[in-house]
């Protein structure tokens, strides 16, 4: 009787333990399902439970082991050498890497010539950490600090200053003919000579105004490799400008009294950070529709914000801009429903 009760207790504990299929584990660890299967079948690096149906189920300990393996292979270790090690040994090896990085002099922790930047725009900062966006990794860009808004960047500058900063990168959905006052304040607060503006929508007049201030403009590509190529070129441009005189002051629009027109669209359900993360997750199916629909939604949401700003600044064209804003809002809500459906199909929860 006692043995039966003990077995029942173990079965109950197992049933309550979260278990994940291979596709879900691949998404959580940001790696291809095919790689995970190779690690499991060829190298026996991880041994998940197998159901009668043949589906493999990973528990939390398995997921932790996969994360350790992914981290260590990215640091140069061969999976064949890591596979026989116990999880505790993998943790110790990862700890040695962390200890060496901490003990290393700061000038050796980043490759020589890395561009030290402050990024304003959480979604952009997350994209800069992805291998697809920065194929050469930290050899190109070193993130000194990241902020959601220009105001946050200004307020945190005095307490977060970490040596020389080469550039301030600001992500904007759309540009208007006059730069915001906060952009100049952030540049001054971080004592940078170079401002980089990553934008999605802008008219010719706005682009010229920002360029005339000395800012470098980068059109925000919806896909990570495209953005990575643009940023690779950007690094060269910034380095060519280093050592020259400071850029002209950013002049703000003197008239900011125009009221913002009200629109009826519901607030955004998903931030760029959430959508960008979803777009980067490998799809369980052969097509790339999940990535495309997320990128389209980010574009529509950016245009919605851009058209609202146009409506608030250009009274002569207020009516048409308000109409564009409302149409973009409706399209954005339709695409939010589509993204949610695709995410549900892929087994991914948007938060």
C-alpha cells in the first residue's frame, strides 16, 4: 500500500512538472529545431522523455541544459566535447567564462574599434543583440546603455556615464521637419558628437532637416539582416566622422501648440519589442509568414504614429492626415488579430 502511494505521488509530481515539445524548446532557446534534434540524436547531449506517440517532452531541467549548451557553443566550445558533461559541469564551465570576463581588463573585453553607443528604443536595442542583425557581433557595436525614451536617456546620463560614448542612436517611427528638443538634450547629456536616427517613415523635407544638423539617417529595415547591413555601413560612416568638429545644434520646432487630433482606434496591443521577438523565432512550418506578418504590423503601427504626428503639426493637411491615421489604426487592429492567430498556431504566447 505504501509503495502504491509513493508511486502515485511520483506520478502526480511528474504530471505537474511543465513539459515542452521540441518546437517549443527551440523557440524558447532561439535555436533551430533541426540543431536541437542533431544535439539529441547524434550527440545525446540531452535526453528528454519520449511519449508512446514518439513525441519528445523536455522538462525544465532539460531546457536549462539546452540553454547552457547553446551559450557554451556560442563561446567556441564544440558540442561533441560538451555532450558527455553533466549539467553541473556545464554550469561550472559557464561560470569560468563569466569569471574570466569579469577579471579581464575592460579595454580587452570588447574588440578594438567597437562603436560605443547609447540606444533610445528598446525594440532596436534588442535587435542589435541578435546574430542576424549584427553578424560580426560586438566587433561592430557595443551597447553602453539603452532607454525607451529620449527623456529617460537625458535623466540617466549623469548616473550611467561609462567612459566615452561614440554615438547616440535614436529609433523613431517617423520624422517631422523639426527635431524634438529632447534629442539635442540627450546628445548634450551623453556628450556625443554624433547622433544617428533610425526611422521608418519620413518626407524629403524632414530627412534634409535632420541631415543638415549633422545627424546620420538609417532607414529601419523590417528584417534583421537588412538592418544589420545598414548598421555595418553606419559604423564606417561614424568612424570617418570621428575627430571632426561637433555637429550643428539640433533646432526644435518653435511652434508646438497645435493640438493632436483625436482618433478612434484602440491602443496598440503588442509593442515593437514583443513583435520583434516573435519575428525572430524560427517558425515550426516551412514558410516565413509569422515573421512577415509581425514585420508588417510593426510597419503599420509606425505609420499610424507618424500620420498622427503629421496631423498635429500640419494644420493645412489635418483632415487628410487624420483620415490616414484612422485607416492605419484599423489596419493595425486587423493585423494584430492576424498576428495573434499566427502566434497561437505556432504555439507562442504574445505578452
